[in-house]
C-alpha cells in the first residue's frame, strides 16, 4: 500500500465496455485500488468548466478481475477536478477537437492535480506527428493532401502505406503496391472524409515479422511485446486481429528508447507506447497507450505498479 491515500479520477471510456483481460486502464485501476487509493470514473463528455472551476459528473468505483462483474459504481456525484490528486487521461482516440478540448480543460488543473499524461504535451504530440521530430529514426514519410505528391512518393519508394493522420487501432490503414490503380480512389475517399492530410510511409516488409510495442515509463524502457499480423494482413494491432508474442529489445530498439527517453520525461509523458517495425520508429503513442497486460503475461512483471511508483514519486 502507498504511504499516502490518493484521490484518483480516471477519465476513460464506459466501464461496461472494458476488456478486463487486455485493457491497460483496468490494471492501472486495480493497482491503484491495491495501493489504497480512492478511484472515481467519468467520461470525457462529463467534464464541465464553470466560472473557473473544472468539474465532472463521476462515480466512485471499485474494480475486480471478475468477468461480467468487474466494477461497482457508487452514487453519481459532482467532483471538482482540482480536488483530485491524480487524473488518468485514458479515453481512447480519435484525437479530434473533443479530445483537444479535454486537454485544455485539464490544463487548468495540472500540475497541482497531476494529469497523466501531461495534457499540454498530449495535445502537442499526436502519435503520428510527434515521431517526425526524430527524422533519423523513422522510415521515409510524407504528410499531405496532394495526390500528385503521393504519386511522386510512390514512384520514389515503391510500395507504400497510407493511413489517416489521427486514426487508431489500425483502422483505415492501406497497403498499395507500385502499380496499384486504387490510389486515386483512395485519396478521394480520405479527402472526402475530413480536412486533414494523410500520412504516407514506405512499406516496411519487416512488418510480416511483427510490429513491436515498447512501453516507456517516465522515459525508461520497461518492456515490449511483438504484435504479429494475421495471415494476409499488414495490420498488426491486436484489435485488428494481430497475435501477441514475447519479445526482448534489440540493440536498435534500445538506441531508439535512449533517444526518446529524455524528451518524454521532460514533457511529463509518464506512460508512453512506441511502435517499431524492423529498425524504424513508426508511432509514439501518448494518448491512451496499451500493452501492459500482454507484457506482464509474457515477462512475469507488473508494469502498472511501476507506473504508479512513478506517479507517486512525482506527487511526493
């Protein structure tokens, strides 16, 4: 048990949608409870700003690893976020204006109330854009809305991947070969859906061997899991049918973590999941990274305890 009982608000998705055998937020809540902390649950849409005060309709909650009966809510109450010790900002993307608005509201209480991850830096570090600050670590990449630019990129690099700039979970990821005639239709679809550019990257054949998720806690590499695509797929995300496999860090991956670590720590990004294919960094996930339960199972560790140690040390 922790030396001080903390009041913890968890801003996340509905509790009844949680997969207790895979969800990282769930084990963070279990660990908080085990350490003697009090937990409240609320949805991002329940946040309200009123004359200088940020509050939320919330329920105090207890959690248990029991399928179909994994949580119990107390009575609904209005909580002042400034009276919490910690807020875990854990709702899933899309990283849209609602998400960005939530970061602005939580900015008003951070760091007096510690928000994990730092909401300013969450806003400033969208997963597919933050990685562009580490040019030598990433594969050839383009961000654009211009079809002619994408065509020129494909002529230069051959097979390519096109994906939405603010997508998640492998949704909307397309693999186009050099002579694929669907490029025009695909760009038309993307550009018709929203006003955002797309991300285009050189296809990395190493993806058939897996897309590795590496967890960093307060800037330090803490564990990894390989995610292997299903047969006939290039998407390795577990929610897209990928299979988890035990993994250790290669020398190159250690180099990538060493480069990223100080920057993540400086920005207050305590819980981060990076994605590496072969020798290349493809994403830096800071919004609601996952992977704790898979790594725990393969490595016999308890990464959620390490995350809480980092949080408690900052509050102390």
